[in-house]
C-alpha cells in the first residue's frame, strides 16, 4: 500500500481539475469506479493474479478510469487532477473503501490459490492504482 501511495504521488498530472469536479463528486466516482473495476477484475482477470500479481493495480486503475470516462465524460487527466487537488487518497472514506476492496480480492485470490495470498499483497486502485483507487 505504501508503494501504491508513493506511485500515486509521482503521477500527479499537470493542470488543474474542472471546477465542477467537487470533492464529494470525486469521492463518489472513485468508489463507484473502483467497485466496477474490482468486480470486473474478479470475473475476468483473477486467473492472471497467480502468474503476475503486479498486473492488478494497473488493470484496476485502467478499468476504473475508463468507467469514469464512459459514464461521466471526465478524461483520465481531468479526473487525476481532481484526485490530487482534493487529496482524495487522504480521505478516510476512500481509504476504508479501498481497504475493503483489497481485502475482498485477497480473500478471493487466496481461495483460488492459497499461495497467492502470500505473494499478491500490494493491491492498488484508481489513480495510477492507483491507479489509482483504482485510483
């Protein structure tokens, strides 16, 4: 998780967020998009986790950003600007939501392959997962 957070800080985009992307909106979109991304990941990509555990943060972040664009029209750069400006990853609601999703995936991965839980630790989300969260 620490590496994920460090990665997010290094991905700060240039520019600023659109005025209409208020903090509450961004928090809601992070949660919704990551719910969608984690659910899709569980259905389609869980098999890949055992072979490449580092692919998960990238996939979840990409899926989540695509969901925000498809459903709300915000580009990845616009949304990332809002994530940084509103310090979304420091928000307790978002942190709790992401921890629950990560735990859910870890438990699912472990049920599929008991060894995966040992090696699949750092799971991100939108923002760069993230991400990411992800995010």
